[in-house]
C-alpha cells in the first residue's frame, strides 16, 4: 500500500467515525508505516473468521447469505476484511468504542435523516381492493428498487460513456439497434405476456407411452431454447435463473423425470443470455474471448441435442435414455452457468474476470473434469490480456482499447518535469489499477509496470527496442512459466535503460557537473565569481540586470578550472522570490499547523538584495530529467543557497580582518573594545569556517561517495532514483536544513555576524574620513580624487554611526554583539546535543566537537542540561 493510500484511508476512516483530537491522522499514519510489512499478503484463511463472525452476529443466516452473495460477485479483499472484523470482535475495548460511536452517530443523524413516507388510510376505515393493490405495488417497488439490476441497455450506455470520457479519441464501436430489437436472434426463449392456449386434449388423458413421446419431443425443443407444448418457460427478471411450467395433468413419474432434466435447459438459457450480453463491445476483449470459448462449448452441446433428435425420430429415444445421455453434459452446463452468473453479478471485466476464473480453476482441484473445463476457459479468456501484456513488457507500448489492462496511461508531458515542482511524471504517467490486476499476476504487478516504463522511456528517445527473449505468454496453473518470462523482460528493460542513461547520456558525469556548482566543488570558480559579482549582488534584486550576471558567470567559468567541464553551458542564473531561510521554512511548514501562519507573516514589501535572491539553475533534457527533475534541482538549490550565504558571511568577516590591519596606524590597540572586537570576529570566523567544513567534508563528500558507489551497483532506474533522492535528503538533514528550530537559530547567528561586520565597516569608514580631514588640515585643500573618495565614503556612512564612534559606545555595542552571539551559539550547541542523542543523528555531534574543540562551552552546556532535566522532573 502506497503512502498516499495510507493517508487517504486513515483520513477517510477518521471522518467516518467522527474522531477528532488526539494525535490526529499523522500519529496513526506513522504507526501504520512503522508496522507495515514489506511483502504483500494476498490470501487469508477466512473460514474460521467467517464462523466466528456468524456466531457473534444476531442474525447469522443473514450474515452468511450476504457473505456468499459478495463471494459470488467476486468482491476483492473480502476474506481479509472478514479476518479483520473477526479480530475486532475479539478486542472488547475496540468493540465497545465502535458500538458507542455508532450509537452517537445514529443519534446525531436522527434529526437530519429523512425517510420516504407513503399515505396509508386510517385503520378505522376499510381499504378497498384497488387501494390495497396500489399499496402493495408501492411497497414492492421500494423493496425491489435497491436489488433490481439495471437494464442491459443502461449498463451498456454507462460503460460506453465511461470509456469515451477517458478515451475521447477512440470511442467504442456500437452494434446497430436491430441486434437488440430482434429477440429471435438471441437463441433464448421468447416469452410472451399472454399465456398459450390450452390444448384440445390434455396430455394427462393420453396413455403413458404417448405422454413420454410427447415429453421427449418437448424437451428436445426446450433444451435449445424453444417452448414446448406442455413445457413452457417463465419470463426472467434481471439475473434470475429460468424456471419452467410443466403441464399439471402429466403422470407423476414422467413429471419427476422431466423436472430432473429441466435444469439443463435453465443452464442453457443463462449461458445464452450471458454470451449475447457480454459479446457487446462495451464489456471488453477478455469477456469477448470468454464468450467465444463458451460459444464453442455450446456448439458441442447443440450437436448432442441434434444427435438425440436423430434418435428420437428413429423411435429409439425414451425419457430414461435422454436422462442417461445428458448426464455428462449436465455437469458441464452447470459449471458454465455458474461462471456466467458470477461474472455477471460481479460485473467483472478484464483482470477481475481472469482473477475469478483463476480462483475457480483452483477451487476445482479435486474434480479433474471441472478443472480442465475451467482451465480451458481461463486460457481462452487470457489470450487478449496477455497480448496487451506482451506488447507492454516487450516493447513498452499499451494498446488497451477497452481499459482492461492493469497499467493505465495518463496524459502527462515530459517537458513539464523541468517546469513544475509538483509534476510527478515518473510516478503518474503510468499507474497500476488494482482491481484490473489478475490474482495470478499480483506478485509481479510492480515489475510489469516498471518493465514497460523502462522501455517506454527509451522509445520516447527515438530508439526502437524489442526484447530479444520475447516469447508468447500463455496462462498455466504453474505460475513459474510466465513469471520467468516477465523476469527476463524486466532484466532486459532495466539493463537497456540503465546503459542508455549511464553510457550514452552520461548520467554520472552530469551529476558531477551539478556537484561542481551547486555543492561548491570548484573553489577557484567561486572566488572568481564572487569577486566579479560582488558589487552587482549588493543591489536590490529589482535593479539587477540578469544578462549582466549571465555574462559575469560566463567570464568566471572561462577563467577557472570549470572551463574543462563539458556541461558548463547548462548552468544558468536564477533570482528567487524569497531568501533561503524563508524558502526552507515554507517547505518544512507544508501540511502543518504553521503553514498559514508563515504565509500570512510574510511581508511582500521586503526588498531582497541580489545576494539573498541569488541561485543557480541547470538545464536538464529528457530522459535525464527523470533523475534530475525539478524536485531534485530545488533540493540542490537550497543546499547551494545555504552554503553560498555562509561563504558570503565568511568573506565579510575576512574583510573585517583585513580592515583591522589598518588600525595599526592608530593607537586603537590600547582601547578596551579593540581586543573584544578582535576576539569576537575570530570566534565568528571560526564558527562559519567550521560549519562550512562540516557541511562540505563531513556531510556532502562522504554522502556523495556512498551514492557514487551505489550507482555503480544499481540494477535499474528506480534504484538510481532512490539513491539520488536519498543522497539529497541526507545532505539536507545533516546540514540542519530540515529542522525548523535549528534553522532559525542558525539564521539568527548569521544575522548577528552580518550586523557585526556592518558595524565594523561603518567604524572603518569613519576612521578613514577622520584621517582625510586631518590630512586636509595639515596639507591644505585635498586633491580632486581625494575629495571624490571622501564624498563616496560619506555617502555610504549611515546617520546612526556617530552614536557608536566613541570608545564607550563601541564597547557597549560590541558587548551586545558578543552576548547575542554567545547565547545563540550555546543554544545551537544545546539543541544539537539534544537531537543527536534523542534522534540518533550522530553526524551532528561532530559540529559540537569542532565548535567546542577546547571545552570552552562544555561547562555551560552541562549546566543547561542539568537545568533542563530539573524542569522536566518538576
């Protein structure tokens, strides 16, 4: 069962039971997924469960009758449901809750439920016969309306409309009306509403030999669907079995023998009606093949009746001989009629018809003749289904004109993989329809789906593929025969697509190219690029000209070792509408309580700088877009933006270090704040560099090598997808991008670092202005170039800078920065220790060891842990 199906079923069950509060659907979904078995349980022994439920039921006969009715309709998963219900009956607590829940729901719906009322005359007055007949008709209509089957014309129209809606370009063909308007063409009994005229002489008055001869002749007619003089057929409603009326004056011994033979005529009527109905185009090729096989058997039956008629005309056929000769056929006709009724009641088509025939074949294991008959029908009915299967697993083509095959095709465009984040081409282009899977192919359903999908991808790339081991698939009771053929086709398709992607399309080289840029693998390229685009990325995002950034990117690529990358031209610039923290929080808040709050809290008028909005994008073409789809690229972008911003903060702190060298010209080293600022900047730089080292060398590189090794041993494209997705998910998780709490603390730490660098840069600018002013006082008017420099620096000097220019102001400001940074860093280390212990995220422990390499924070962290445990105990 897929994750989506579990979500859907749990939510639907909770809504049906009107259950609210508690852990909600998510808690139950997690519980189910943890206890889900990796294999599929197809059969459950339901006999003991059925007996247990019958004993528990207040009306056991009704329960057993309903069970047999559903069983005859070939309802899927009936036995597992009965088994589940029997287990629920054993759990008294659950049973009590369900009973109370049913009582509450019935009380709450009592006020809203409306019932159909009929006007009944008062009991004090007498009802006339006409009123009684009308009331009887109304009551009969009410009771029969729910059980009455739809007319064949309505059913055909519904099936036709359903098919034409799904396949508007391939409408179903339709038989002309005269096929249905001429009952004499059907071969079944033609019953008239008016009873036949009474014969001149009652058959009971004739001698016994004459009665027997007359009845033999009548029965030969009745056995081929024609009314006799003394044996006539009754009209049937819906799916009822045909019944007959025998002349009441007939001798009792002859009448008893006639009644023994008449079930064969009833079976013939049922089979004939089934053949005629299911031969319509709307019921699909499997039912067509089944009816064709039945029609072949009916020809043999008619030959037998013809031979009996030949004996009757020679005067050699008596009722006893007729009863003797018809014995072998009686069992065959009974089985055929039973199959026809069950397929009709279950409204089976395609795979469900084959499932029923397969199960029926196995049920007749002790009866060799019946099993051989069912095996013949199943083989014949499976031929068109296996033809569709062969085209799918050998060539990757679906030709399913009547929507019977287990794999269904949806109209999705492969070009949208690069455009739409939520487009699930690989998962939704071809899907499995559960009720169309024959039970004998249930275990192979996933491999059948994957085999055709693999070949289809190669075909859409313009290459014609055909499996070299292609053989005709035939139904057999020994499943291993066609299982081996499906396995061979699957192995071939996996190898063809994998070789096509790995060798011809160079998938691993493409992934390495993406790693160079999105995971910052090429260090010299990023130094060149950030030097070239520094001034441009400082501007607001609306003022940035993308072609200029593209030109600078091209220049950086040509000037660095990235020039050797054959796929460098596929790298593009992308300016995002949100900064990386907002993007990550929005992704993490999807389908949670915080989703609306985060969306409402966003300020649309906040102007992003180019640096905050900057990201790379990558052009990927079909079929590599199956692996490197929009979802994967979005993950790469989040990792890149996170690391790019860290690199930017590191550059800012390094620039502060460079400007600190200018302070040697002044006597600032004696000021109290200078050493504190120097130490704080060094702590910040140590933090940022260690975080970068951890992400690049302790998370991404080892995870990348694991993925690369896994790709070498991958046997199919699904394994490649799984390994690639797992690589990205592990990188996001270990880089602290999937935990909102850690992400917020990290974002605040980065903000403190940026504000500190801005403050120091403002101070540096003011010191340079002072120096220019002093030089002007000593040397006279400044040169034009110096005047321009002064104006430029004054332009970038904010107004509030004067407040922090004094020694006391600087000391207080740097103290605040130090306090905020230390508090946030301790909070981060504390949260990391909690998550690494509780969630077993051991890779995050290395961050603590790196940032607290000399035990500077150890004592304070232990104190925080003690306080937390005391609060928990209280």
